[in-house]
């Protein structure tokens, strides 16, 4: 059975309706909570409650756009999902969380980079691990030296940047 009706040439997009419902719920929540915030608008007349109301209104507009898209645009047959790339990325994130404090930011993030590259089809870990390690070490240097923000330091960070 195909995914859209051959008689009309289209079928409503169920995913767009689900996303629209989530956006509408969040938008309504923001508008409601923004209206509850005490208003001290000062001389400009705009208080702290106006920003959540503005963002909530934007989310409601996005929800309406999703409903419009779901009703007006046909949905073609979706390709079969491949679980391996998702598992590579989730596994890389899990390894980064587990290894972040024992090995440091650069090694853990290098492993995450290699797993993400494998998810996108580059499964040569002999290349992607050192490249990911180099990128992560550069990011660590920017955060540690320029921004003065602390990331978990391992042996390479301590050796190069002093921890």
C-alpha cells in the first residue's frame, strides 16, 4: 500500500500535525506564563512578560504553518530508516559522557567525532580519531585560554595547556 492516495495525489502529513500540536502547546504555555509575570514596564511600557508572549505568538504562527503544510503538500513514500547511523551517534554520545572526566575533553570528544563520522559513512577510525582529537584539542584551547572556561582536562590538555 502506498503512502499517498492515488485518487487525490496527496495525503495529509501526520508528522506535520504532531509537530504543530507540540508547537501550539509550547506557544500557549509561553503566552500563559508570560501573562502571569508581573508587569513593570517602566517608561517603555514593555515588561519582562512581553518576551515570552512574543515567542509564544511566534510558536503559534509556526504551528499554523505546519498545519497548512500538512494539509496542502503531498507526502511521498518515505525511505526506510537505517538504525546503524543513529546507534553510532548515540553510542558516541554515551562514550563521551562516560569518558569525559577520566580521559578529558579532547579524547572523549575525539571519540564522539569518530563515531559521528562513522555514522555518516567514514568508518576509517585511523583517520577520524586523530582528526577529531585535533579539533577537540583546538576547541579546548579556545575555551581554556581565550574564554577562561573550564572543561574537563585529561593528560593531553594538562600537557599542552597546563590543565
